[in-house]
């Protein structure tokens, strides 16, 4: 069994200038996620045609971990037992969904633009 770990810290802070007030809001959060994966799958995908392309989940039936890295913005459609949803993705996307795993994924590139995608999946 493999283990996925996401450890770190995120913060959003106002720019530091001579006019920054001490009361300006900042947001900080520690990240410490760990999942035991029964299966994992990664693939490089080239989106060479326009329109949605259904992608292989490589034998994973219930994807609870999804990581997408792309060189161009794309549109992803995720399907689960709860329904489906469309998500615009910039250069990087990550989601952990333990209670409602994804059962199908399709990706769509910008019209006429060759797009490379790295898809990583994990099943609990």
C-alpha cells in the first residue's frame, strides 16, 4: 500500500509597503494530509483534438485523489455517484474527495491549441 502525503503551509498576505496597515488581514493555514492508497495511476495525455476527451483511469474505479498539471488552461468534467461537474483548470489542480470518489474524467483543451496534461490518480 502506498501513502500520499501533502505537507506544507499556505498563506495570503497583503503586500508589505510603507502604507500597509497593521490591521490588514492575512490568511494562513498548515497543510498536513495523508492518504493510504490501494491503487495509484499516472499518465501523460496530449489533447490533440478539440472537444472533450474521456481519459483512462488506469484500472482505478473510485478516484479519491486527483492531481492535474497542464501547460494550457483546460476544462475538466468529473463524474461520480453524486453526479457530474465541470471545472476550469489553470496550470495546476488538486483535490482529495474521500466521501464522493470520481468514476470518470474528461478533459477539453482550448480550441486549436495542443495541450499536455499530467494526470495522477489515487484510490483509497
